[in-house]
C-alpha cells in the first residue's frame, strides 16, 4: 500500500506536466499564427457589458482567420462582460463601432446597440460601455418624463428596481432634471439578480446624448478572437 502512494503522486505530477505542455503548445501555435497573420492585431480598448468598475482598459489581441467586413473604417472594441447576451453580443466578441452614424437611424425595433463613454472615476480604467438603444427624450418638448414614458413606451418594466441608479440609489425617473436641458438617451442592459444568481434582470439607463460614442454595426465573434492579455 505504501509503495502505491508514490506511484500515484508521480502519475498525477506527470499528468499535470503533460497538460501544462499541451496548453503551452496551443498558445505557442496561436501566437505563431498571430505573428504571421496579415489580419488585425494589436491593442484594443475594452467596452463593458456589465459592471463598469474595472481596473483594465484594453487588451492585446489577434484575430484567427479572415474577416469579411471592412474593419478599417470602424472603431474596434473588445467586449468585457455578458450583460448584452440577450442581444447577441457576448464577452470576448469584438464590436465594430461606427462613430459617424446617423442618430435618426437608431431604432428600438432593429435592436440598435450603442456605445457610451464612461465618466472618469478614481480606480476605474474602462472607457466605454454597451447599451441597447430605446429612444431619445427631449425635456424641452415633454417636461414630464413619466408621462412621456407612459405615452411612448408603456410596455417597459415599471418596477423601481429596473430604474434604480446603482451609484446614487435613486430612482432615475424621479431625478431626470439633473441632466439639464440636453436631449437624453434611454437605453437597456441587464444585471444579475444577485451576486450569486445566474439569472439576469432588465436594467434601464439614462445618459446625455453627448456621451454616445457610436453605433455597433458588426461584431467579430469571440471564436475568431485570441486575447493575449488585458492591461
């Protein structure tokens, strides 16, 4: 019995070594492919699909395989998080963002996905976040946000939790005047029901129009993206 224990330990160590060598070989092959590829490679800014309290702002990546879209005319961002999976965008995808989009083309019907810039804050490095566009709200045309909401978007969830501002703890519908007279953007994402809960719930956001970075036109699926590291 005592003679078997060292043999088992030796076998386990050998297995761990083999797995480590295999993973290193896979990574090495991908890096070689990365070095030889004519496709896009380099440093990409992250765009948050979820919490924005992140201490990374970019990633070094390469593409595996040919890309059909004309990617040079778009801003290219690497998705970090899964709050937009409902709309077909997941963590590790690259989104191609049109900064010269027409605001009139944004539509809730075609699930327009937009990128917002994030306000700088100590300890927060990430610069962008993803949301699904719902509508523009103009305070000068309709002073009462709740009336406008009931008239134009009665199908939206009305429970306070979906509108709760996580930073201030206030209901966004009651605090709309803090934005001044600038046209606002109503958008949607999702958040976890709790820290340990896998299911997600609807979450609405209100941002000044000036913070729109652009509209997502295409995505490169994560199967074609190799992330070397995040910085």
